[in-house]
C-alpha cells in the first residue's frame, strides 16, 4: 500500500515537472513572438533533460 502511494506521488511529481517545463517553454515562445530578442540560453537544456528527471 505504501509502495503504491510512493509510486503515485513520484508519477505526480514527474508530471508536474513536465507541465512546468511546458509552461516555461510556452512563456518563452510567447515573449519571443512579441520581442525581437533571442531566447535565453539554458531553456533548450532544460527541455533536453526532461527525460532524465
């Protein structure tokens, strides 16, 4: 029972992290459309590392 709860919590944490990255990416893309400056460095890294979280 406890093991199952741990797995559910872990799954929820992973989903939340993924969602946070998607929101961040969407915000960056939106600001990129309205401004002529380049995307901040490091955003791409966080997207690539999503599989490792």
